[in-house]
């Protein structure tokens, strides 16, 4: 994995934790409304796995995910990047939204990289 400063590690973990909270809130609201929650559940699981993999690599925290879980999550996370990058490009320079998106993109890329590296070593 590329050299990542402790500050970047902390920002990435916080970003993924924030993303998880947002997805949990969205899931709760959608469930109450009776909306289809398949996509949100899939994204939530993928971000949780991405976070677990970063914590596994950086903090040697154990994880219980299968290679199949990792492969699915990697594809979901990688699939999120183009739309987030597109929103980022449209956001105002210097805005809090742009900073949030910048950190989320970095965190997702690091999570994908962590999954890739873990898959190679298995």
C-alpha cells in the first residue's frame, strides 16, 4: 500500500465511518417508507468491509470476510468512485462539500487498494 500519513489514515477512517452513518440513516428512512433498500444495503456492506480492510492493514484488526465478500465489495466501492468524482468536479473550490468529497474519494481508493492487496496475499 502506498505511503499514507497518520493524518490521512485518520481522515480516511473518519470518512468511511461518516459514510456508514449516512448509509445507515438512508437505510432506516427508506425502510420506514417501504422503498427498495437493496442498493443501499449493498453499499453499506461494501463500505463496512472497506473500513475493516483499512483497519486490518493499518491496525492489524482482524476481519471475518470471505474472498467473495471482498471481491463484491471491491467492485461496489470502485463503482461508486466515478459518480463521486463527478460530483466533486462540479463542487465549488474551497467548499466544505468539496473537502468532504475529496476525503471520501481518497478513503474509497485506499479501501479498494487494501482489498486488492489482501486478495493478492491470500
